[in-house]
C-alpha cells in the first residue's frame, strides 16, 4: 500500500508578508485570487485535512477543498510571541531568540519547542502510512518543514534551515515504514501538481 501526502502551504496573508508569527489574520486579496486560480491544479485526493488556522481554512476554501480540521496539525505554538515579528521579539528578547534558534528543545516563549512540533508531525505521518491513496493537507509552513525534516531523517536543527513559500505543494509518498520526498511545486493554473 502506498500513501501520498501533498502538503499545501497557505496563501499570502498580512502575517506572512510581515514575517509575523501567526496572528489569526486572513489571507489577503492577492493570496485568495492565486488560490482560486490554482484550484484546478490539485490532484484528486482520498482525504483532505486542514490546519485549524484562519489562513489555512481560507486557503482550502479558495482552493475549493472541503475537509476535516486536523487537530494534530496546528502550526508551532509560539506562546506569548504570537502576532509579533521575529525582529520585534529579537529586539525585546535577543537572548531568548538566540536560544530558541540554536536549541530545538528550547521554548522560551512558553509555547511548544521545535522538537515537540517535530514529534507531533512525525506521529501524524506514521499514522498516515495506514491511509491508502492521496491526502491533501493544507497546513502551516512550519508543519511542512517538520514533515520534511522527519522524512529526510535530518537532525532537528535542520528545521530552521527550510523555507516554505506561500501556496506551494510538497509531496511525500510512503510505504513499508519509509517516506520519500517530492520537492515543493508552485500551485497555479498552468502548473498542475504532478502525481508522485
């Protein structure tokens, strides 16, 4: 049995544009238009799951997707830093930011560490190996980063070295306890997401 998961990152929002930790902002008009235009480029799926954030729900809607909220796949909980930019936090708490970026087990913001996110996403992926066919997952960029880190067997510090642009697809396929990575593809009317 082969299981495929295509992770779709949310469309552009004011939070993403301002490099802010998610603050619950909606996707912007351009992001919504791009998602509408990309709707026909998605492969058929046996199931659709959506991170429980405003921008992921709105991206899924704009893509014409209906699915279940994936309670296991919210973005990284950054505690009291939510809604702030990394520059703002760095100006107020430079030592805390330095520790956070250097140590994946560190969570000075009072939320979740990168290691905790990695473990949560890995657990979801392992369970997904039992799902035949394709899953479309509209999720926060850090969930995609965690999945790629896990699939590659990379050390947790690699999580910080991955960038996930808005409205892109990253596909993994797995069977027999092993995942393979198909690198991110832009979503758009002319670029159909190829079957992996």
